């Protein structure tokens, strides 16, 4: 399968999930901006995949990424970010979303598990209330948060700055 074939609309994804539910598949939803793919992202998504049979990754749109991260972000456009994430073996489907959080996606898709990275705790997951209401298990997955895209950008800028 071509990586770009894994990028689907919310409507298509919803239909795929409903068609597979009778076969006992468990669905995991992970999300993020994924502006500069790094090892922390890979570990997060691989750990999320271990929580079920099918991993869906929701990628913030350019506009929502800009609202969350500020001017100059994202560096890569939403389609490029989606293709990079879709190329990972652990990922089954990618959807781009426009909201600032994935509450609406949880409502529409009703995954079995909502996976968040270790920069969250069960008490700080923004969508925890809606997940609880819908019976969606929240899983904190991945390795400890010792890497971030913002830190990588700072290191790149620092290395690119000429020294006297």
C-alpha cells in the first residue's frame, strides 16, 4: 500500500471502522502535530499500536497547529506531515483534523483506546471527560518525554547561527 493511500477523510475512516467492528478489531486513536518527525514520535506511535489492532493517527491541520504552536509553525504543511506519519509501519490510517483537540473525533469514531504521550498524565488529557463518557480507555504511552520538536528546532537554529 502506498503511504498516501492511508490518508483518509473522517467520513471514510468512520465507515472503515464500522465495517471492521463486527470482526472484533480494537481501534486506537493517537494524535499530534508531528511537525518534525523524531524518535519520540516513533516510540509513541509504536506503543499506541500495541494498545489495539488498528492505529489511527489524527494530524492537526496547519491552522490548528499554528494556533497551538504559534507563528512560524508548522514548518511542514499538513499533507507532508500526514504522509510522513502514514509511512510508519505502525500506522494504519491518518486523518487530518481542524479542531484544537480530538473530542469530535472521539465522538465520531468511538475508538476503543485514546493514546496520549508521556507528556500527559491521566488527569491532564484534554479529552479525558469525553473519553470517560463514551467508555473509551485512555492510555499514556511512549517513552519519557526527553525529546520535543520545539527543542529540536532550537538546537537546529543554534547550530545554524554563525559563531564569531
